[in-house]
C-alpha cells in the first residue's frame, strides 16, 4: 500500500468565483496551469480572459500564436462556443488608458508619452506599476458587453464570464495583490483612491480565489506555505494548491505484506545477485547484456527513485498541513504543447477546479 497521504479534500468548483489568480514559484509551471484552467472554463461555454502581467509572452507561446499585443486577442475557441481571450498587460498602455478613462486626455496622453512622463510614472514607484497592471485586469472584470462600466452590472451583462490571471511568482504575489490597499492609503481622495479601494474589495471578495502551483520539492513547497500564510494575513481568499509534474510512487506496492513497505525500505532490501537472476530472461528479451554493471545501475536507479519518493512524501505532508484543496497534474514526458494543455484542462475539471 502507498505511504502517501490522500488529499484532505478536493476543490468544490469554486462556485461564484469569476477571478482566478494563479501564482507559484518560477519554474513550477504556473503559466501552463493558468492556461489549462482557462481552457477548462471555456470548455463549459464561457468567455474567458486569460491575462499575464510579466511581459514574458507566456500565453502566446503556450497557445502557439503570435506575440500578444496590448489589446485583448482571441487565442482559442471551444466546440460549444466558449472562448479564451489573451491579454498581455503593459503598464504604459494601462496608464494611458487610465488617464483617458478618468481624465479624458485624448491627444494630450500622446504628448505626455513623447516627453517621457509615462515611462517615468510607471518606473519611479513599483507600487504604481503594479496598481496599473492589476487595475487593467480589474477594469476588464467589470466591463460590460457594450464596453460600458457599471458597478452593479448583472453577470450576463459582463464581457467575460471568467478571468484567469497568470500572476507574479509567490515571492511577489502578496505585495502585488495588496498594492491597491497601499496606494489607497497614500492617495486619500480622487479617482486613484477610489479605484485602488475597489480593486482591493474585489480581490478580497468571494468572487476571487488565489491558486498556488508547486512542485513536490523543498523550495517550491516552502514558498507555497509562506505565500499562503501571507495571503491569509492580508485577507485574500486562497483557492487550491496545484501540484505540478507529480509522479507516482512506483515502489509503493513492493515487498512482503507483513514488512515495512515504504519505498526506502523496499529499495534497501534489494539483493543485486537475486535481482540479476530475476532479470536475466527479461534483459535478454530486450537485447540488453546481462552484466553486473547493468544490474548495479538498475539498483542505483531504484534507490534514487526511492529517495525521491520519500522526499516528495515529506513535502506532500507539508502541503496537507495548509488545509487547502489539493489537485495534481502528472509529469508529462512529451513536454507541453496545446494538446498537453487541453489534457491538463481535463484533469483540472475532473478534480473539481471548475464547477
């Protein structure tokens, strides 16, 4: 039997959630998971905005489309009419749109850009830049199909049914999501104060969930635990932990029934001479030489795998202590392409990430 603990609970589909924020340590595959979540939502006939804020063009690479402009662009469709619309948010463009929306600058905005005022405003204070990035996503979340904005718009009137944000990594996510509250404290009145407060209200509401992508490795798991603690302290609603590139414990069912059957114990009980006898016919069948060196190499691989499984079990226990829904995405040997994203979307759906 496996030594791995089972998941405490599966996601419930997050009913009522429109904004899914996906974060994770760099290299854990958060962009892939964000894209797959968007595809899973679109497969239900929804119009989904998939936005990125790190200027890496991860969406275009994942969907194998040209680099995204700073405007919303269709990147994928679903058979039942669902759509995934991609957006690469640029701070400079977001500021120009903000100035036009609230101050009707028109051509004056272009003059400010030529004089370098826009670059100055988006780089002088990181908080301003982050507010513009998350503010652009907020604006899209409340825009109606007729391109107007109204705080009390009904869901069927909105331009997007769901929004998935490929957010900054776990090391920055708390500051990124709390920037509205910080800026609202600095700007005591006016449209900046109002929008910053509205952004914070949406991010802390039941319509938002922050999902954290991780690998079963010590550093990503520790960053996940730290990020969850910080988000909870800020009052941000945390959704699910997504374990990416998960691998099965191949040795979990080996060994006598009445013995310690942990992977490490199974590996320690391996007798190379006995294994050589057992493998002789199998090695000959596949045309491999039956040599002591080959058998020793196989034993070394088994023991290395056992150590890996033991390490992953330890990290999985840490994630269970967070008391969050956990979903798993298996390691895909063929790499990530659009077919793989679609496969992962199905796995997320089957495990309850979407209703």
